[in-house]
């Protein structure tokens, strides 16, 4: 099985959760409108200021003490820009701060001050020794780092009101956090897939560190598939060590929305249990497996299926990547035409031939079949037409919903299941010899359909039969009758000879 690895974060990830030295939140719009004129006038515009950024990996935490359990990150860069035109010594200035929105800075005048990196301890600092860095409002923007989501931009004010002392504090400490990008894997087991056949999907992703405010696995199945059945949940780090998991206060909805949307939701008790399991195994994955059936054939020959996992806090990962046209898990079902031809490659329209369809593997100058005969439909819309024996009409047989020759289980097929697709003749037309070798299928270039396939099966005239001694049918009977006549005549002659001698 070839795994499909895709990752894409939500458009806005609210991962930046900051605490002042006293533990007060500072990344929201700071309740600035409540500052009085007298308070604002006490701001020392010439004071030295500093900003310390502690960079952690993990989901947002609700208790500052939990920060000690998170890994610090080195080498992350933060762009520091000053918001011009805001005077923090006035109430009007603080009112302007309250109206700021880090998601929309289009109307602001920003002056770049510096870009500061985190050191080996995951700490980045900037202070008044940096030119143009003093009392004011600053936009802090984390720069992208491969393999990690980016913390949302945020504003800081220097100074800010220390909630413990009620006085201005000119030294700000914040704790933006990142979650390492999560690989959500979507796998399919679809060997022999065709109309009416069952296939199996597996969705898996590692559990992130931090407090999970939500956990849901969602798969909105395409129209060609029936609703999910037999949903199974596991935890583990590999196929070999996974263990079944039973929901406590979660739920499984197999046919939501339009009747085809699977949602597996984990309740608070489930999330706590999973986080406890992760504490002992940082590589722990959540795995959801289910079955579905090909209910109809896709118009473009491809059944493409995506899934997503919602970890809460804006962390939603999906296999649907708009920047990658080849994402998702695909089952490819094409049309196959079997042509029964003579040595001149002209259709043999008289009589009928019968064939089986197999996965096969190159073997010397030919092919050997692997596994069991495959099924396909003889009608594109009738599930009852699915069969594993295909009979020609006027020299041709057309099969629908045939799993393409070079794509099985979500990827290129391996030798153990057969890297090629073959047909095997089981009945030859009258007057022709049976073709004894599996014949490999290929894509046809006679159509715009990328997954249209064709195979020509050559039959030779049965000319040998007329040249053999007449040892079959009436010829055999004639030989038997002749032999009996010789025996009778010989016996009669012997009897007369004996009597004469007597």
C-alpha cells in the first residue's frame, strides 16, 4: 500500500498565546480603552524597553506552568515593526490600540525595526540598544520555518499595565507557540476495485502536544462511494503495534450531511485519555479505518477522496492541498476493450471467445498471472453486470470499471500483486486455436481518455485438426468397424482350415 502524505494548515492559526512576566495575557487587544487620561499621561516616552520572545513547540496551553513541559525552538525569526502614529501617553493612543487587528494591517504605517532570531534556548530579545526601538506599539510577525505552522502575527505595547502591580511595565515577555506541521495520511486498499466492490480507507495523524480543545476526523466521501461502514479506531505508531480504541464520550456519524460524510468526534474524556497515552509515547498516532463500496463509476475515471483532522484552536489539517493537483487518495477505474483478432489483426467476428482478467507479472518473454481472476462490469451503470468472465460479441468485449494497469492501493503496483494487467483466453472461437499465453493490457492512444485500455488477443486458424489421422469421431468408428471385419474374416478362415485338416 502506498501512503498518501499531505499537510495543509488552516488559513488562520491562532497559535500565539502570550504571557507577561506576571502571567497576564498580552496578545489580545489589551483592554486598552479602559486606560484613563491620568494613567496614559504617566507613560514615560523616554524609558528603556525590552521585548523577550520565548519560542515553544506545541498547542496553546491554559496554564503558564505547562510551558515548562514544551520544547523550546531555536532558529525562528521574528520581524519587529513599529506602528507609527500612536502616542501611548494619550487615551486616544490607547483607544487606537484597542482597534488594532493583526489580521488586517492594510491601513497602518509600519516601520521595520529589526528581525530577531531565537537562540539555543528558544529565546529572542530586543531592547533599547536597538535603534528606533523604544516606547510604542509593535507588530510582531514570525517568519516561516519549514516543517512548522506559523504563529499568528500579534501586537505588543511597550509599556503595558502589569495586572499584579497596576503600574506600567516596560519589559514585555511573550510566548508564541508553533505546532510542527502534521502529516495526515490517507491510504486506500482497493486491489480489484470495480463497480459494487468494497474498498478500505485508513486515516492517520500524530497527536500533537498541548491541550486538545477538540479532536475530530472527517471524511466527506465522494458521490461515487456509499456511506462509510465498519468504522474502526486505533492508536499506535505503526501497523504492527496499533491497538483498538473504544470511544468514551465521543461519537461516530457515518452518514452525515448529504448522507456520505463520516465524522468521528472525540469527547473531553477521549481527548484526555489520548493525551495521557501520548505522554508515554510522543509518536502516538490516531488511526481511523473504514469500509465503503463503489456505488457508481466516476465520469472522469478517478475516485478522489480527501480527509481532514481538526485539533481545535484553528489547527485543521487536510489532504486537500490547492497547490498540489495530485493530492488525495485515488482509485482509478477505466474502460478496457478486448479485441479478438486473427494473424492479420482483423477482428474475428464469427463465433465467440471468453476471457478472464488478472493481475500479472513479467516472466521471461511472457507473463504469469497472480492472485485470483478480477471482476469488472459489462455495463457502466448496472452493478448486476459485474462478472469475472467476459465474452466477445462480433469480436470484441468491453469492460467497465476496470482498475487501471498501473495504479493499485493508491500508487504504483508492486511485484507481489502484479505490476501489469493481463487477459487470459478460456474459450476460443470455433475454427481457431486457444491462445495459451496471458496477454498484457496497455493504454490506448486512440481516445482522449487517459485511462482507456486495450488488448488484442490473436488466434490462429485451427489448421492442424484437418491434417491429423482420422482417429476421432466417425474416423475412429470406421477404424473400429474395419478392425472387427478383419478379425471376423480371419477367424472364419482359421476355422475352415482346421476342419479341412480334420
